[in-house]
């Protein structure tokens, strides 16, 4: 995971974005109103009492709201390219470049329900809010089960309580999500990767919020999905080989500007550079290379390449 400056998204919004959102809300509100009218008519026809009518109206409005919002998925889907641009097409949660999804957008605060809170209606009012969108691969966003792991964020949004979740647009609790958020400048530091390619918390205090948040995120975003873990391990092996080979050459007296050494450095840079479209898991690669930061040529490479 690496930091994404969500403000950059605003600069790239299409000119008709506000109109598109306004039109989507007009559609949703119309559908809710239609459902309420139909329910009231049914209530009159069937002679419901006031309490039954109130319950039925609430249910009908809630269902119509969710259905209408879901039918407008093309609205947030239309921002795919804008969001992808912020990370050079890589998933904001795991940094893979294999998205495998037609609509790779996760609502960080789920729009339809919150799995951890049965009476939460979902953050429906954030359904078309670009600040709530995260560019996510299918493995991070959808339910996936592996031999020894399971994950996929889906409708999960655990928080540290108190305070409680915001359940209406009017609530103003300072929520503390128990999930790492790539748009939070502090969160990306909370993950580390071990020598086997596994994502782990970057702190050892198991009672700390940071530790719990990392553990929860590793599971929810399926960060230790088998192929992902293996790919990170392969990256670590490659980095070790390139560093060892470069060191050997330097010790043999091969000039630092030789073709062979430059080629090794180029490979290493590709692995750690987030903007390289051919490589993935660049943050893990950088952490692996950082293990050799005592070598001056590695240190200078890390200093040069942006995170
Ligand atoms: Zn992902």
C-alpha cells in the first residue's frame, strides 16, 4: 500500500461530474418517492394501521434507495481511469497491476450496509462521493477464499469504538476506521513485509490500535492471498540476486558505469518505482531493497527514487 493524495482526484474530475451526480441523486430520490407512493396506496387498499404503514414505508424507501443507487454504478465506474491514474493503474490497497474487474472501485465506507454493524444502513449518502472511492483489485474488494486465507473487503468497515459509526448524513462522529486507508498519510507506514513475502504489522505491540488495524486490513484486503505472497517473495529473491551480483562485480573491480552494473541498477529501479507499469508490489520491493541501505550505491538509489 502506498499513499494516494485524494485531492489530486478532484483536479482530474470530468467537467460534467457534478451534473452527473446531481442527475443520479434526482433519479434515486424519484425512485424512493415512487416506492413511498406505491406503498401508501397499498396501505390504503389493505387497511394498514399507522404503525404498519410507517414500517412498510421505511422498508420500501430503504429498498428503493439501495436498488436505485446500485443501478447507477456507471456513475462511479466512469471515474475508473481518473482513479487509476493516481497509482499508475495499480490497486491502491495491494499494488497489484492485475485488477481483474470491470468496475474496480471500492466504496471505502460501504454504501449499502456495514457488515460489523447490523443496524447500519450503509453510507448511502457517500455513494457518489469521489472522496469515498478507492481503486481496488478484485482480490482486495470482493470475497475470495484460498486454501488457507480468505478475504475481500466487500461491506466490511470495522471501527474502533467509541465513537460509534456515523449512521446518517447528519452524524458527525470522528470515526476511527480499523482498516488502513491509502489516502491517510500515516497508514501506509503501518505495513511491513517479511522474508516469506507475507504482509505483517509494522509494530510489535499487539495491544496497539496500529497493530490491530494492520492485522484487520491484511485479512480484509486479502493481502496474503497465496499468489500475492509468492510474487512478493519472488521480488525479494530477485532483489537479493541483483544486489549480490552487483556487489560481486564491484568487488572484482568492474567499473560502476559498466553495462552490467547499470543494467542491474535499472532492474532494481523498475522494481521499486511506483510509476513503473511493468512491476507491482513496489512498496514491498522498496522495503526489501532497504535491507541493503548500508551499501552506499543502494542508499543513493533509494534516496533518488520517489516512494
Ligand atoms: Zn488489491
